[in-house]
C-alpha cells in the first residue's frame, strides 16, 4: 500500500533530519563565548583541576571528535552529564518529561473537547453572533501573551479567590500513592485514589487551561473553515434533499470530517504546545522539560541543552509521523504517492 | 546530667506524688530515660509524706488537678526557596541551599551560632593548637552515632577530610593551601591530629566539612567513584534529619531523627521539613500569606511591608555576609587610573540605592562588612555621593571632559544589579560619560573574569567569605590569584596588583600574634580604601518571611536556614 | 519647460496603457477592497494598526517623561498608582509607565518588522530556488527546513540568545532564524505548483529567461499569500520577543520593551498591579490588531476561505 511506503520513507528521512539537528545544536552549544568548565570548577580552581574537568567531559579533544563521541554515546542511550551537578541528563529528562507530557496532553484534550463543538457551531451559524463571538474569542486568545494571562489568572484565582493552588504539581504535604507512569492523573486513577486524583486535577487545572488557549483558538479557526467547506459539498446537499434531518447530517458527516481534520492538526498543535509549555512551567513552577531547558540554557550547560533539544526534536518528528499516518488511515482520499 | 532529662523525671515524680501513676508505672517510665535512672529510683523510693486527709471543701473538690504541660507535638514545616539542591555530596561544593540541607543531615566538628558567628563545639569538644599554629589536636565527643547506631569515631573524620582533599572540588578550596591528605590523622578513637603545611590561626573556622560514614560510602561505591554518584542524592551522615523524599526540581522532604544524639536545643522540634521550590519571589510571598508554606526565603524588599502588616506573619532580616562590589578593571583604561576609580566612587548615588532597597541593605563602611573579625568601622577614606569631589577627581584624569563609554556587566535578570547599573548610568551621564548596561549569564561573566584582557570595565559581583578575614583580602585583592597562567575567578575581577598589599596579605596569613594580626588587617583595609580597586557598595540583607507559628529561629549566615533548633507552636 | 518634459514623457498615455494591461488585476483589487470593507473586525484591525504606527512615530515628541526610557531614575516616586500625573503609574524606580509603554510601541513594531524582513528575505529566496529548480536542490533545502522545524522555535531561540548573550539584537537574530522556514515552505509550495501553470509554460515557450519568469510572473501571484502570512506573523513575532524578554534574555534595561516590563512587574503583583497590567494590555491590543487585519486580508485574497 502506498501509505506504507510513504511512512517508511518518512521514517528513513527522520535520520538525516535528526543528525542535522544534532549538528546545529552542537555548534550552538560549543561555539559559545562562555566557559562552563571554569564555572563548574569554581573560582579557586587550579589549572590541573580545570584540565581534569575538561578531560572528564571530553572537552580537550577537537570539536569533531567531541561530536563523534557524543553521537556514539547517543546510540548507547547516554546523553551525557550536566556539568554543574554531575547528574546524568538521561535521568533528569526521564524525571522531568512526564510533567510536561501530562500538561500537554491535558491541555490538548481540553482544547479538542471544547474546540470541536465551538467550531461546528461557528460554521453552522455562520456570521451570526455565535460565529462572531467565537472569532473574537479566538483572535483574542492568540493575541494575548500567554505568560501574562497565566500571571493574571494565578493572581485572581489562586491568591485572591483561593480557589486553586498557587503553583506546583501536587500538594507537598501529601505523599503520592505510587509513581508508575509519572502522569499523576493516570497514576491516581490506576491506584483508584480519588483524593489524589482531585488534588492533581486542581493543580493542573490552571496551567493546562492557559496552555490550551492557543490550541483552542487555532482549532476553532481552522476547523470552522473546514466544516464550512464540508457543509457546502454536494453530498451534504444531496442528503438534505433526500430529507435526512439536519442533526444526523451534522453528526454523521460533518463531525467525522471535523475529527479527521483535527487529527491532521494534532502534530502541529503538539509542537506548539511543547514550545509554549516553557513559559507556563516558569509561571507555575511546573517541574517539566521547559524549566529544565531554561535552567540549562542560563547556565550554558550544553550537555543537557543538546540532550533536551534532540529529545524534543525526536519526539516532535515522531508525533508528526504518527498523525500523518493516522490521517492517512482515517481519510481514504489521501494518496501519498 | 541533661537538664531536660531531669525535668522529665521531675514531672514523673510529681505525677507519682499526686497519686496519678503508680510506683511501678513511675519506674517504668523513668527507666526509659538514660543515666538519670538511679537518681530517679532513689527519689521515688523515698517514702512519700502522705497528704493530710482534710475534709474536702466544695471548692477543693472542684479544683481541677494540675495537669502537667504537654510536650510540644513535633510537626511538619514547609520551607520555600527559589534554589534547587543540585547535589549533597559533602566533598563537592556548598552554597546557600546545599549548605542548609547538609547541615540538617550531617554533623561537623563545630557549629556556628549567632551573628557574628561564634564557634561552638559539636563533634569536637575542645582542641589544642601549637604555638606556630601548625599542629592541631581535636578531641571528639563519644556520643555521636551514625544511622546504623555505630559510633562516629576519628576514623570517620579522617576519612571525610581526606576524601574531600582527594576530590579537589570547591569544598577543598579552603583546605588545599594548608594541608594534604596526610595532614589529617586519627590518633585514637576520639582524637584527630592535623599537621598543617603552613601556619593558619583561624583553622577551626574552615573546618566545615560534614562528616560521612565511611562504611556507607564504601558500600555504595561504583566503578571506583568513592560513592560520588550515590551521594548526589543520598546521605551518609549522623545529623538530626534523614531524607524521606528527593524530587529534584520540585521538593525535598526530610524526616527528623527523634533520638538524635545531639538532642534538640529548642523547647520542641520538627517532625520533619519539606523544602519546596517556588522560583518566583512573588510566588513565595503569595504562598506564605495563603498559608501554604511556613517559611519563605529571599523575598523582595517591597514584600517586607506586606508580610509585616499581615497578622500572623513576621519578617526576619539579618545583614549576612554577601557583599556587593562594583569591580573595576585595574589593568585597562580608564579604570586603571585610581583617580578615575575614585571619581566613580564619589559619583555613585548611594542614598538612591538605599531608597531603592527600601532601607534594607546596609552600606559598607570600608571594604569589609560588619561582623567580619578585625573590621575597622573608622577606616578612612570612605566614599559617599559627592558630585563636587567626583568632579575634582575626574579633572585629575585625562578624561575630564568625558566623551568615553564604559560597559557595566551584570547578571541577566537580577533586578538589583540592574538598578545599580541604572544609577551609574544616570550619574555618569552628568559628566558626559556613557555607561552601557550589558547583561550576561553568569557563566559568561565568570569566563570574562579570568584575564584582564577579557575583563569588563565594570562588573557587579556579590561575594562573601564568612568570618575568615584573610580570605576576603586574598581572594579579591591578591594579585597571585589572577596573575597566573590559568587566570583568576570572579572575586578577583578587579585585577588589582599592588606589591605592598600583596606582601601584607601574605604576611598576615602566617602571623599568629593577635595584636599583630589586628594591626595588619586594619592597615590592609586602609590600603584598599586608599587605592580603591573597586567600589564597595552594600551587604545583601538576608530576608525571610515567617509564619508566626514557627519558633526558635536563629540566623546562621551563608546558609539558608538551620532547621535543627526550630519547632512549631500554634 | 515642464510642459515640454510632460510632452516628451506623456505620462497620461503611460497611465492609460498601464490601466489597460492590468485591467484584470485592478478589478480583483477593487473586489478585494470591497470585501475587506464588509468585515467590521478587519477594519477595526486596520484602524488599530494605523493608530499604533502613529503612536510609534510620534510618541517621542509628546510623551510626558521621555527621559524615563533612557535611564532617568526618580526614587522618591517609586510605585505610585495611576494618577493624573502618571496615567499608568510608576515603576520600582519611579519611572512613568505610560511613557515607557508608549515608547515600547516603537521597539516592538520595529523589531517585529525587522524579524519578518530578515525571515522573509531568507525564506523567500531559498523557497523560490527550491521550488523552481526542484530535484536535489529542492530536497536539500526542504531537509534543512525540516531540521529547523523539528524543535519548537522558542527552545532554539532561547539557546541562541543564552549563547550569544542577552539583548534585543541577539533576540532579533534568534527569532529570525526561527521564522524563515515557514516562509520557505510557503513559497516553495506555491512556486512548485505555479511552475506547472499555463502562463509559465507560455512564457517559457516564447523564450523568457528563468529569473524573469520567477520575478515577473510567479512572484506577484504568491505575494498575496506572503502578505497574509506576514501580517499575522508580526503579532506572533512581537509575542515571541516579549516571551524572550520575559525570560530575561531579550531586551535589557533601560530599554522599555513590553515583555521585559511584564517580567519585572511580576514581583510587584498583586498590590502594585499596574506595572504588569498596562504593558500586557498594550501588547494584547497590538497583536490583536495585527491578527484581525491579517484575518481580514486573508478573506480578501482568498474568498474561498470565507465560504
């Protein structure tokens, strides 16, 4: 099937793309004017200590050798070590990633659940007040700086009204029952612990909401255009003419197409959410990859920077691949020749 | 005898005398204590004089029996800071947050109390020093035990110091110049002898090494790393707290060891504490006032009034040792001209800075903060905002009409450093000198400070050396620190080189006579203020917000909070 | 003398001939403007943009405290609430926030536009080359684009600014690098499909050279798509600049950039709320205006999207 060939081709293409990404990240991290080795060694370090540290991190070798060593380590699954605290990048990534993943998943779910009905309503009541309202809302959400909205909401809801917690992923006093997947909501459900589930939900509500706004706006806008197109298609007119009630037309034909269209956008939305998570994580002290990336960037700790960039790049490419595949499966009209 | 133990037995005695517990119960409860048992038994066995049986008057019957004051229930405390605890390996390094957590989990030879900090015995009960300040003998307590109950002996002390010296990481910086591994020797189970390579009178002050359990460290050794990997997130100590949860980036939870060998200094103690990370200072303040946390660290100056005004909360403000200097490049024009440097020192608006800091930030008198031993409060000259004097000194230079540009480098995102830059900008603009505010990330600034060629014209640096006076001078103004092949660090970013100063710094390090040292340090302060390698500004205040229910806080300096003496009482 | 020159040049004839040649295009334009006028929101967007441009250009002449944007400090007036003297209040060193917000308009608009100019220059050139020449050239350039698009832009921008050092210039550079792949892809797709169109074949058949075809025939048709994308992107560029300012690697003191101001003001919430609020509102207004305008433009150029 052509889909299979397309997918295989895409998978193979992923490799040079990722290699290219690794080269670019390597160049950025290494040709920096700072000297992270000296920082890690401390102000009183003697020459021998600085050199020893440089040797430990392989920085005494020429650049291309360093790059090759890094790639070799990559195949072994070794992403290197942070220079500041000597922690393995791999360990830290595994530790911080579930938080970001959970945030992105919850926010996207929310965006999809709210976005699809709004988009359909927007299209059906075109140019009337539901449409205008949703257009203003969508444009407003995209125009607002997310971090500003996050701060404002944190202020109003967390401090003044005390409805939601200020920051963090979970109540520090309560120990969490078990840590199986790292996704707190899922873990709580698996352990049938409703109290923990409630706590986790309370903590993720505000960050996920702020995160979801842009995705929500995008889904609303793009889906509306799609649904409008579908509504004017011949087969819908035919169905109407045959006397099929409007509800069924909506649910059976329009919604299905809408879902398929959303799937095609998922990859893009995922990447977008991942990028935006950096700011949200800063505002809400959410211990995710974004926060980890920022700490490392500020300290010019290039091993984590490279590890994070490659990991995210890999993830993003994979998600795009999967959504394209899903789209191809769902919509038989697509030919990937 | 331990006074608290005595109290406890006396209370039990009262109970027994009042007839509320039987003799058997009294013996059982009293024997649960330690060496006071014999005294207690003797006291209890004395025949109790029976109360005369009086016809109970109505009021006497209704009078409620005096209940003994209940012991304070240990509770959990939540502390919030903005910094991570990246590693707790006692041989690696220490900073504000690492220091606080290692203090909770490990014991050291001495501990410091009060401000200025006074040395008090901890693991070391007393010590002797030879006349030439090279031979030291430390006598350890026999009470200290590790987690498995085994005693903490001189062997552990010897191992801990040697491991740190071997690792050659920042924690060894103060030790390496004066000792080698062989310097530290366990003479017997509770005596350690240190033979220094050079005389060093303030030695006890730099013996802040946390003492590790060698067995535990060796048990977790991996590929010859001496436990380095494991010790990043685990502890091998003897201190009052153990680790319960370790989640980097989020929180660290510690649990109290109820029968800690060193006892608990306060009326009560904590059952444990949680170190919760909230990165933004306003977030911390919000959490404190919402009752989510009990102590918040480093809140903004403007938050002080908010916390003070709220009932049930208070502020603890202490001067600390973290001192800010505007380091000027002494090896490049125009800052290489001492008159130009003095011009900058007179032009700076110190009062404006104090206003910005809300009055919280004592200006330096001289080049050392208050509280450092041998600080001379009458040192001359000192510099304050005086535009006329500034003009006078500028005219002595070759740039009296200005027309030049200078870079002021500071850490990106630190507002108070930005503020100082803005003040410089505004004041120097009056003399037709342009100041460029250049923000950099800290690693960049460290790299710049290695050599004068790459050094900034002016750079804002905060640094501190506790009460070890000679280090204040050596690390910042001794030319040997930067004038060497590998370059220097950020404290010496002024690249100051003066033969007189160099000689005196080296001399005072090895001088043992107290009066001589005092005289030399006084002279050094005068020389630094006269030659003015940089502009000494202010001491960063250590401001913490407390929920009133937290008791027993004592300021420690250089680390965040000492949790050992704290307890919670509503 | 003027009359003689006019005789020789015959401008009216030129105008007439130009009108004839471009009859179709002028008609389309007329229809487009009509459709644009139909949408209230788009007009509002345009009005906002014009207002902002006027503010940006004239601001320095009428702001009440211009010295507050270049380094003046007034410690006695710190953190004053909004009042007649200070419409938006003062910040932690007594500077007038209204002045700084107004002068920040200039910075945001200027930097936003420059980011796009650089990104478009690079993107259109590369995209044009890729689309036109196809084959291996196309593949290479497209792979390069893919690489740049694998990581969410802000990560890359953060790494670059941290490495090069904080500041508006470096932030601008980092963001331009982040933005060009979008335009490259857009142009490449358009050129690729335009290549097969009849008019291109016709031009080729009468011997038109390649650059001529690209510039005179293909590009004018895709300019509309580029303009639509650019008008929406300016808003996002400004938002991203503000995000970098918020993190701390964008504009530095005393530059009055909105994102940086929101970041400083965060410490003073909630009691001194005006510090973060007004720059945020200004940014919202700006980006909203551009987005509305861009939305309207898209309807103008591609009526099918409206249906």
